[in-house]
C-alpha cells in the first residue's frame, strides 16, 4: 500500500500549519502536485535552517511530485523582514547572483534538477517589473490594515519597518501567482515564520485566478535546551564545507542532546520510522550509537559518503573507538621552527580557528575551556612547543566538543622546492 506523502510529512514531524489539511492530503495522494519553497540568496551557502525544507521537497519528489526551488534573486534585493528585529543589509546584484550560483550547486545534491524538479530565480520576473503596473495589478488586492496585523510586520512596528521591506509580502505573493500561472504550482511550503507571506500568496491566487492554492509550514526547530536549531557558539552551521567543515558538521549532530535524537532522525534522515523509533529508544549510554548513526546519515546526505566516513573515523579516533582515523579532524600546518621557538597559545587558538581573536582566546583560557593533548591550559602565557607534538600532531580542544590539530610541516629536503637559496 502506497503511503500518502502528506502522512509521511506529518509522521516525521515536518508539519506545523496547513491552510486546508484535508484538501492538501487528498491532493498529494491523488495527482502530481507542483510545490515550491523559496530561498533568498543572502549568503553564499544554505545553512541547517534550509536543510529541513530541502528534505521535505525530496520526500515529495520521491513520491512523484514536482518540487520547485525558487531562488530569490529579486526578493533578496529587498530583504524579508520575517523573524528579523532590524532591516537586512542591502546586497548588490552581483553578490546576490554569486550567492545564487553557489546555492544552486548545493541544491543539486538533494533534488534531481535534470529530471522532475526545477530550480528557478525570481529575478527573471521581479527585476523587469513596472512599478505602477505592478501596483495596479497586484497591490490593489492587499489591505494595509491586514498586512500590519500580520506577525511578520507587527513585531517590527515598534523598532521600525522600512517601506522597502513592506513590499516584500506583495513580491512573495506575486512569486506564488507567477509559479501558478507558469507551472501550475498550487502548494507553497516554508518555515513557520513565513505563514503570513504564504497566506498572502494563496489569497492572491484565489482573488486573481479564482483557484484554490495551499500553504504548509515547517516548525521552527529548537533543541530540547531551547537553543535555536543549527546555531553554535561559532554561528550558523552551514552546508558549505568551506564555511563548516564536514568534521565540524558531523560533530554538531554527534553532540545533540539525548532527547532530540529521535526527532532529528525523523526529520533529517530518510531512515524508516521503525528504525528511527528503535534508535531513539536505546537506553542509557547506548543512545550514543543512535547519535553516531544520526551524524553519519546527515553528513552523508549533505557532503557525500566519503566525507561522512572520514568525519566518523576522525571522531572515532578522538574517542578511542577501534578503527578511528584522525586525518579528517580540521587542522592547520605549523613549521617546526615555530614550535621550537614556542608558539603562544593565544596565537595557536586564533590560527586553529578556535578563537576569533586573542582576547577571545584569553577569555576561553580564563574559563578553563582549552586543553592541549588532553591537559587543561592554566595560563595565557603557555607556549606550544615541540614537546607537545606527538607523532607530528598537537591536539587542541575547546570545551567538550570542538577539536583542532596543529600539524607539523615536514622540512624540505635538499633539491625540493623551498630548500637551499632563494
């Protein structure tokens, strides 16, 4: 028996709000539906907040529906005020276009863009708009009173809402209308902070085309401790390996709180739900095996199987698991002469990326949060020396979970580049 993909999304925890639950379930169960999610390219990479909708789209693609990933090359010129306490930084067209291209390559890892799924850019229809014509065709259908009552605007009124941001809802609604006209798209999905914008689009389609369109939102996830999902002390957890290494990405999942494991296995992997429930029910210390599965599966999904295996082997090496290999732990090369002279620990922390500055490194040491090869650093005057290099490596640790390696560069031999006179 074929499972309705709407039921799959509900069971796995994707659904927060739906405009018409019974109609959406019927639609997804009977016909091929075109569904879209929008991503404004405000950064050169997607982050964990974007991973949830990508996985939801993949579930629908596997069920035979047609996903559209809409890059907001046009809307990013304005900036979405939803969930923001102040106006976003204005970006140039060139920066937005560069970000969009980077994100396109990430989306290709998840969806079959050469087959059923589509990747579009709303710059194609937003940037050529005639403002007066747009207001006459689209703006006439919007009530300012209703817009001001929307959550995305209401929370900003006290701090100040710019007129340019006030236009964002109209443009996102226009996206939905355009995708309906061109591709028959009748379902928009997004984070729950997009509920007001999604409703504006369904209402616009009904008014202009006399057709029912639908909206579905995902929960805005927090961890069991109340922390926003995908946020760390270092900032966002990015899908780009240049911004968050596969090892750090793996470690993020490996170190989630015990109560979150089952929920994250359901949302961020494609494991069968029976297996998800089995892993989530593992008692005591055995829950660490479930975390290991979670970390591997999500890292494999985002970075590929080879990088997932490397990250898992590196983590296993740190915790003494048989077969562990430390090569994938993020590392920085240092010349033996630096350690012979003694490398100040504050400089080492900045070089290794464990601190953004010497002052931050000083604070971490004062809080007893730094170790060298498993020994706590007690003084900011500590030097990293050749005596600390075990088999050419110095292992630095920040807190309980973040590791970096200093790797000794091999000295150049006579005849090799760098040897002899320059």
